[in-house]
C-alpha cells in the first residue's frame, strides 16, 4: 500500500490561497496605513482576515475533498483533470479579485461588492472606462494572472496530482479531514450561527473593517444577497418612477418647497415642533414581538403593568401597525423609516450596507454619540454590518457583557434586564454629550427564557410567550426606574415600540390584526397621558420623535410627523406579509398579490373584511408605495447629504 497522500492537493490549494489573500491584505494595509492606523486595534484586520480567508477556502474544499476521499481508486484518474481545473480556476478567481481591489477601493472606499457585479451588465461602458482610466492596472493584472496560471499549469502534477492510496484507508481518514474542513468553514463549534461579514466589524471605519474580509467573499456574498432582492414590478405591476414618487409625496404632508434635493427625491426639511431649541437625546427601545394583544393598555392581556403605568407619562399610539413580521423589517421601519417592499429588509440587502439613511447617520452629523445595544450576537440577521456601515459608531453585543455582573444568559444571549442595565450605564457615562441609541430586546423570543424570581407567572408553564412578555415588561420598568435617577433622563426622548407581533397568522390574505403593535413616546414636550388614536404606520414614528428633538432636520423618510399632521389627512399603513402587500387608508385596504389583480376590502375591527369595488386611484397609490422604495434602493437615493 502506498503512502497516504490524498490530502496533499487540498493542503496545497489551501496554502496557495492563504498566501494570495494574506499578501494582498498586507499590501493594502501598507497602501492605506495612514488611515487604517488611526483606528484603534487596527491590527485585528490580520487575525480576522485569516479567519475569513479560511472560511472561504474551506468551503471551496468541500467538493474536492468528497471526490478524492469517496470516489474509488479506479475512477480517480477520470476526475483528476476536473479537480486540477477546479483548483486552478478558483485560485485564479481569488487572485483576480484581489488584484481588482485596489482600484475599487480608490473609487468606492470599500472592497468589491454588488456594484462590481452590476457593472458587468454594461460591458461596453465598463470596458471603455477601464481602457481609458485603468489601462496600467489592466496590463499589470493580465501579466500577473498569466504568470500565475502558467506556473500552476506547469507544476500541476506536483501541486494537485492525486496520489493513489487504499480506498479503505481513505474512508478511515475522511472523517478527520472532513472535520477540519468543516471547522474551518464554520470557524466555530460553539456559535449558534455560522460566521459572516458582521464578525469582521470591529471599528467605525468601513474600509478598515472591509480589509478583514477578502474580495472573493464580498462579491460572492453580494451574489448570494441578490436572491433576496425581489422585483415588485414583476410581482405587482409597473409604474413610471416619477409617478410613483409623486404619489408617495402626496401622503407625506410636506410642502413642495420643503423638498430640498431633486437627486434624492424624498429628501425634505422637517421643522421642529419643540418650543425649546436644544439637541435632545433619543433612546429607542425596540421590543421583540410585543403585539398589541399582549398589552393591557391596548385592550390586550394584562401582561404589561410597567408599560401601562408609563403611558401616564407620555403619549400612547393606539392604532399603530408594523410594516412586517420580522425583526429586520421592524428595524428597517423604526431606524431607517424606509417603506416596506417584497424584498428582504434593507438590513440584509447589499446596496444598503453603507450610505443608507438611518437615524444614526443623521444625528452623527449633528455630533451625537450613536450606539446599538443588544444582548445577543450583532451578526444575527446582518445587523452588525448594517449598523456599522450606516452611522452606528458603538455596537455593544453579547461579548461585551460581564458574566459576573449579569443576571441571566439564554439561547438568544443576555436577558432584557441585563441589556437595559447595560444601556443605562452606557448612557450615564456619556456625560453631557448628546446621544441616540437603539436598544433591542430578545427575551421574548422562543424558547422564552428569563431569570427566576422576577415576575408572578401568568401561565403555569414558565417558559411561555405570556410569561416572557411579562418579563420583558418588567425589564422596561427596571430601566425607567434606573434612568430616572440619572442626569440624562430629563434631556431624553424615549421611544418604546415593538418590532412586530408574535407569530403572524390568520384567515385573511393579510391578517391585519396581527400587525397591531404598541408605541409610547416619553420626553420633553410630549403630552403626558396622551393618546394618538388615528391609524398610523411604524414608519411614521421616527419622524414624530424627531419633531421633538429641538432642531430642524433633513431626511428622506416618507413617514409623517403625527403630532403635526392636519386632521384632513387620513391615517394610512403599509404591511408586507411574505409576498403579499397591504396598503390601508382609513378603513379601506388594497391588497396586492404576485401576478394577480389587486383586491380592495373594507375593514372593520381589523378582522372583518368586506370586498369592495376596486378604487383604481387607491390601487395606484398602493403600487406606488412599493415601486418607490424599489427605485430608491436600486438607485441608492435614500440617504442624507454629506
């Protein structure tokens, strides 16, 4: 029996790949060192980069490993050519992407991404631009790639030839080798989720963070993300973009002369309605799955005594509807004010990872400290990457908590009371610096884990949704008890709002009653014990909060300042339920389904749907509200001016 060497081609592929990516990262570091070295702990780009490189290379090793180890010896010669081409092809692609990176960074300040792919659609324009502006780069790239491919082909036998060995021996060693490849690809045995781009985020400099990745990964991730970018024109129908924008504008309560930049269609000036002109802090407490049916002050179950008491200190929105059924959709609405669409939330889409409007990107320009505080891992649902790229300078997540000082750690991370305590400590340590923060709860998430001895159980089974709701409410109460003792409290506007309801289901095309959620605003200039009863959407809440901030602001949000909305304006809400969209104005709702004519219903009590003759104008307004965000996202026209 010959010496066991079946893993040699795999090891050579891995080593060559690591050399290419490591050398490239080091060269990029040297070229941009004056900027990168300004970042604290900038040296992290190398260990993080090694980790991300191993992930990519190990994923690419799955197929050749399976073929080499599991295919009988008699067939190995037949697949030798295929594997040689496979190894050379992917190593060449990896090198090509790294050679393309420098010029892309110079142009876009980040590694190649979806824009790199988009340009392939326009070969004439792209080739012309490359020949005029990057001729030297093209020449160098061609020379290096040619030499590289020639070398690999010349030494292909030494590098990638499969050595014959006993089939039984290969099967014996296969589990061990497979384990190391699997471990390299997943990069962790303890994490509940595979490592992704969010794990490369360690600074507030997007370029520095991107150097911890590699360009093959960033482009591949962009391709993968495109599957989430549904086209509403193919689903619901087409509309001229200018008409869609015009129809959205008529619902915005913005005077024509207040729109401030034609290149960003919805950008407008919002005047403050605060008497005192000063920059107030903003704290957004985003509650996981807190549907109205669980809120006592909204006629739901008696599970929220703390929230109900707080309604006497601020204004409660009693007729508010979420835009979707996922946390990332709620984040999209509350943090960005973006209209919902059949695409994935912008939190996960590629074009919105940088230079996309958020409340943090707005107030960061005003000198605010910006933070995201969460008890779980920020890489979940790509939150860390999205927030880091769009104005949130400080991200506090699971790894930043002290286990000795925290109360409880569950499947989804640290408990809500730990998150609230962490937030309060962070806020008071900021001193007089204005701040905006998103605090995201997670205890009210299956399997509904929380510490003992905090609440009197509502249902017999401790780990139930009802008890988790009650514990989440307890944590809200604890936060406000702590915050009221601090100096920052009197200068802060607090928003407590749900991201969505619990499991959304119902007999109707869109179960509107399951989109009903609470929101409460407490702070200077906000009516105590007030109630806002008109129909409204989750996207209206940020403009409403910003109206009390004590300064005029400029945003691209289509939402409305509800405190300043004329009585003549009807309430409206948009809801995305999988691939079905609901556009509600008053008690009339238009429902759009893929490749079908829209339907209209008269709604009573959110549960009684009476079919109506379709109002063509209202149907066009509904279509406009999904075409408009599609256009704004794809053309990258949803941002603040710098």
